[in-house]
């Protein structure tokens, strides 16, 4: 089995961890926090416009709330993020993998730093770049499947991942149907690119465990950054599709006008 095959298994599973970290909570979106409620925040040098300022401040409020959650909105504790069970069903050109993750814990999501932000309010478009400190992921896994060229993959038991130097950037755009802001909000473009500097993988019984398992864990750790670089398009497409499927049902509860009014965007930009 090649190093690329082994690395691809871990990277695909890692992508599902990231997706799980934002999709595991059940949200009750009865209200949104307005810009007037945001009073304190770290400052990003020279925001490009007032909407950038609002987003920067809102993200800092979110950082402070992550260890506590927002019970009135049904938002769980996000630092660390915990999930008791999540099913896996990866169907892509890279792999077909089924199984589950249990007792999942993801720590240090609140270490995010906003490296770049650029808002285009007229076209409802946002460009962004985030970096993270060391992210740790642990829990129990149980997977079976096949990689490209029908190479079998399998394993179950405890696992841990340490991810250093995660960088996530991209673009999100909301649809404005019929040229009006009175339709339900919906993401019609989402581009995500990500990279890591290093990853340490330790999965019990991976590929049968024992010496083979130790070898494959080492191969995964060494090969993951390069594998992500080589397969950026496929992995980014998987993540973007999952994020749109998650976010659009939530956004469609509101019109674009309602969201902009709640954020006080237009009034702020007039002043």
C-alpha cells in the first residue's frame, strides 16, 4: 500500500471531523445578535469597511461565548466541542467510507485568528482567511471502505489527531433572486481552501493495528500536508457542499433584508 493511500484515509476522516464540529449542535434561530449588542472586541488593523468592522466584532463575541454556549439559542459549548455520536458516509472520487465517530472532542477551535476579510455588500459577497493554533481531535472511530484503485481500509478503537498550522480561506456569496432582498437568504457560492503545516495521527487498530498500524499512523502523519495540497479541489468541494447543506436551511428562515437590518448594516454605512 502506498503512502498516498494511507494519508488519504486520515485526511478524509479529518475533513469529516471539521464538518462535524460545525454541524453537531442543534440551533434554535429565534433571534440574532445585533451590531448594537456588540460592545467589546479585539481590533483587526484597518478594516476595509463598516461591515468588516461588524463581522470582526461579532467574531470576537463568538470567541468569548464558545466555552459557555448560548443556551437561549440552543447553541452548545464549542470550546471544547463534544459530540456523542456521528455517522460517516463518505462518497467521493477519492474514497467510499462508512462508519461512525463516538465520544468526539475537538479542542482549541477558539484559537482562530482572522487574517483577512473583505466585504462587498452590494454583491453580498465576503472573502475571508482564518488561521488556527494547535487543534486536537480525539474519540472513538469505526470505519470500513475502499480508496481509489479498490484498496480496502478499516479500523476501530480510540484515535487522536493533532493538527498544527491550519489555515482556512475562501469566499461566500448570498443569492439575490429577482434583484430583491425580500427572498429567503441562501448561499449560492461557497469556495473553501485549507492547508495544514503538520499532523500527528494515532489511531488504534488502524489497518489491523500492531506494527502495521504503527507504520501506517506514521505514514499518515508525514504525508497529510502534501496530500491535502495535491487533492485540494476534491477535499474543498466535499467540505463546501457539506457546509452549504448545513447552513442553507438555517439561513432560509430569514430574508436577506432581515439579516442586513438585524446587523444594522445599511444604517451603519449611511452614517
